[in-house]
C-alpha cells in the first residue's frame, strides 16, 4: 500500500510518514508531483541488493573481499586517499 504526503505534511509530521513507510513506499510531493520516496531500510536493501559490512563479514566467501583502509597517520599528514576501487 502506498501513501503520499505533501512536503508540508511531511515536515509537520515526519513520524507519521515513517510509520506509513512500514506498510509500503511513501511518496512525498512538491506542488502535487511526486518528488521523493521514503522506504524502510529493509525495502531499500531488497530493491538495491545492497549489503552492509556486517552482511559481508558473515558471508562464507567474505574472506575474498579486499579491505585495506588508509592509515590515520596518512590522512593526518594530508596524504591523498585513493578512493578508486577498480
């Protein structure tokens, strides 16, 4: 079941929108047009297939995942951090 909240209603009662999202997507409208969608994190993960670090650690093949974060000393010295994961 989907619900819609105007931006104004969403701003005035965010808790109601969060409760409604437990039953399905909540559309937030601007000037009558859907502009945003509020989902529970579980629904978002089902849609995207995204996993958390905790999910990956628990995976049987999780040992094959390379994880080499930069050392704090490098960041403190201003050494650029390489964020290219290719």
